[in-house]
């Protein structure tokens, strides 16, 4: 019997766990849970005899891969997979997959929600502004970016997109005006929403040179990864541009300095909240479970990220 570990320091919603369990029960697999753990050693022990592993933001490093003697497949229930050591996984012939698109609406709604919250002065009773008529730039036009574009258009915002991985046909279909350079994107938009992964090409790429191109008032929204924003540039923008604001669902390392020097011009969620909805939990969890069953039963590797 196949054994699958669900290791989630941030647990799935109970309904999601029940649905995941049903998928594995129908397949004849054993499912075990490791929830709310704080000691990495608990994960090392739990993976020793499992065939498959589902995680959320949990760190699957070389030690975890090395401890898992029987592990064949890891699925990240979500789009980003920078929490998984791909090199170590590949060395041990462990297939790594993600579940793209399953959390995208939840992340998009959070990004737009943060924009509304800041536009209305954090609901402090003073007069704010509306998003209607403002221009939003989508930096990264994958599943999350396209959902942000859809909601933005519904709010009657002007939507501009840039993405080196998505063809112009998709951007046009979504009603997004395409620009050919990232500099053009930033120079045209009062709001920029980041939907890019953290990798060797993107870490630190959102820097002063780009941010300084934004027209006032400039609002940067990051529901992606904190590493894609250069923090020295972020602080420089706060210092030089009184109109600049930064909203993120994961605080930068310089959050304390921002809070001390620039009150009212930022908002950071207490922890990464993009996928923290019941619907996203259920969608990503079920997708991860089905991908594991499909891998073992038919060799399906459609969403493998370490090819």
C-alpha cells in the first residue's frame, strides 16, 4: 500500500483534509497527517517511510529528501515551489510537482483587497480614493496575474501587462494592454502588482530603477515573494517619494524600519495569506492528491517542475 504524508505547519482547512483523504481512500493509499509542527525534526522522522509527500510552505530541504528512504514524489499544494530543494530531489530521482492555478483567485482577491484597504486610508475614517480609472500594471501574467486583471477590469481600472513567458494572444484575450518592456510597464502605472516567482532571474529585480519610473501616487503590491523586491531600493523609494506605498502579504526584512519611519504608507499581512481561503485549500489539496495518484497509477508528470 502506498503511504502519503501530508506535512503542513500551516494546516489545510478541515474540509480540505477530508477531501484529500477521500481521494487516497478511493485509490487504496494510506494517508498520514503531520500538522502544526514546529520542530523540523518531526518532519524528518515522519518522511522516513512514505512514498509521497504533500506540503504547503513547508521547507523540503536536502535533509528532508535524504531522510525519506522511499520517497518518489513531492507535491507543493500551490504555485510557488522555492521551498523545495529541486537539486537534491533530482539527485534522488524524486519527482517534484506544483498545482498551478488552484490558489490563483485567492491570491488575486488578496492583492486587490490590499489595494482597496490602502486606497481608503486603511479605513481610518478619512476620505480616500477609488480604484476606478486608475492604471494597474500586472508584472507577471500567469494565473494570478490574469485573475488580478479580471478583477481590475471589473473595477473599471485600466490594465497593462508585461510577462516574458506569456504570449500576446493571451494578454489580449484577457483585455490587458501589452507592453514590450518592463520599464514601459512601470512608467505607465500608478499601481504595480507583482505575480512573478522567486528565482535566479527575478530575485531583486524590482529595484529603484524600475520603481522610480512609476507616476504618482505609486503603490507597489506584492502577493508573490518578498525576495523579488530589492529592499535597499524599497527604502530609498520611501525616503525620496512621499507618495510611494508598499503592500505585501509577507513582510520584508526591513519591515521594522519601514514601520518606524513611514507609518501609514505600508501594509503587511501577519503571515503569507495568499492561499488562506477555504476554497483555495480545497482546490490545491485535491489537485495535489489527484496528481500523486495519477503519478503512481499512470506515470503522469504534467506539473513536474524538476525535469
